[in-house]
């Protein structure tokens, strides 16, 4: 019924209407900036005249309190279903459903565990070999990336302190696997430290 670009245009128009992206001021007077990203969609022809569009998207909210890496923007995940006619008018819709992020707590725990381990390791290195002997940059960078198939990949990026262009990237579909991967790797790399 519609080309993919037309379906995306319909979805974008609806999300802009629902979420009001851009600069906003909340009830408390604090400034914020709202962005969104479409994570995926599916279409189903339900009659000659009607097309059902189910889509998933995320809303990212930056405030004046946002700073990286400690306080990144808040992210909210939603899904919604709309039905459009041949004129691209929405004739029915479901309320948006907050899908949350079931791995969020697990991801926060994994990041905390990794940071604590690396900090402890750095303290041992500096205690044994003196200040400014850090082989890697602390804190590490973290990313949670949504893949094309809708799943997420969790990454920890540890940059070399000796060569700013080199880094180690650990990645997993399960956030709880990352601390073990990093501990195993670093215990081999720094086996000379008790």
C-alpha cells in the first residue's frame, strides 16, 4: 500500500505529535531536550483500504543535569499500533505502551561491578608501581546499542592510557556476562599483580 519511506513518514509524524521533540520546559522550570529514535516497525494489510503499522521507539530526554558518563540522558521505550487509510490518515490507534528496559537494572549492576573492579586494579598498580602508571583510562565507557533485529548489545570500552587510539571492547547480549569477561581478561593481562 505504501513504500517504506512513506510508512516512516507516517510514524515520524505521529511520534512528533505524541512526544513533542525539541526544547521543552517542565513544570519545575528546568530546561530539557527531547529526541526520539525509531527502533523498528511492522506493517500488515488489514483490508484494501487500511494498513496496520506496529512500531517501537525510544524517547531520550536530556536536561541541564545531563553529563556523560555519570548522568546520561533518560531513555524511555515504547510501542504503539496505528491503522491508516489510503490518504495516510490515522483512523485508529492503541495507547502507547511503555515497554521499559528489562535489562536496565542488570546493566546498571554490571557497570558498577566493572567500575569497582577496574578502580581496585588501578589502586593496586599505582600502589605497587607508583602514581601515573595507569595502563588504561578510568572510568571506562559504556554503550547499550539496539541492533537491527531489536535486540541489545552491551559494551564496555577500555581505552589505553599509553596510546589514545587503542582500546579494548568487551561486548555481550547479556549485561551480566560483561564483568566476568573483563575480570578474566584483565587477570591474564595483569597476572603480575596479586
